[in-house]
C-alpha cells in the first residue's frame, strides 16, 4: 500500500527530550509531534516513545507526554538504533502493524538508524519530515536523504493525518482537522 492506514500503523517517537529540544534553533518539532500524537490518540493508533539516556538528556517534553495515546510505553535507550535495545524489536512486532510512522530527534542519528533497522526487518517506514529535527540543517537533509534512499517514505504531518482519516466522513475528522487549523 502507498498510503497510511490508521488500522495498520504504529507510531514510533524518537527522543523528543528536554535537552535535545533546547539544542535546536526552534521547537517546531514539538508542535508537530504534538499534532501527530494527538491524532494518533484520537484514531486509536498505538505509540512507543524512546528516550536517549534520560538521566543526561531529560525526559520527553511535557507538552508531548500529555497527549500520548493511552498505554504508550516510554523506553529508555542508549543505542542510537532503538531496535538494538533489549526486547524492542519484539515489542514493535507484538502490535502486529506493518506501517511504522517515525519521527524525532536527531534525524541523522537515532531516527535514521532506527528507520534503517525497521526497513531491514520488513516494515513500511513513513518518516514525518516536519516532525524531525537535527541541530544542523546539512545533517538533517542528509538524514532525510539516506532514509529515502533506503526505502522509507518521506511524509509530513498533514499527509499522515489525512491519510489516516481517509475522508471527511471519518467520525474523528473534525477533531483531527482541528489539530492543523
């Protein structure tokens, strides 16, 4: 399939943490992440959140943590590729979803390495470009380019939300549409 399906999607949010966000020029990534997580919650799409070394980098920013879908597990990690953490690959597999919607910080490190591992494991990977960030624009672009070259689909917040909705008759249409107004 070439578009997202809410029934077949799992959200994987990578390291949108206090100190990482503070190192960015802007925190646009936070507002975009909040929109995607809020839509996922409304549409019943499960999520997993990672935190890279939270003792040093802080926890998931509060405005994102507040809107996560119910039952979202936050996984501490030290590997850049989240699938290298004990039990992570099995946890992702346990949801039975084929489409992994991924975004976060830093695009060219943790998002890229995790996306590469997901592709290698046979998942359809959708990168939400406008909900990703790196401290450096060049490295951000390289991260997006290599994920696309590896076979990830590069998307954006509005594309993902409207693909999940499929149409204006979706009972959650007004709620999700309000997120982007």
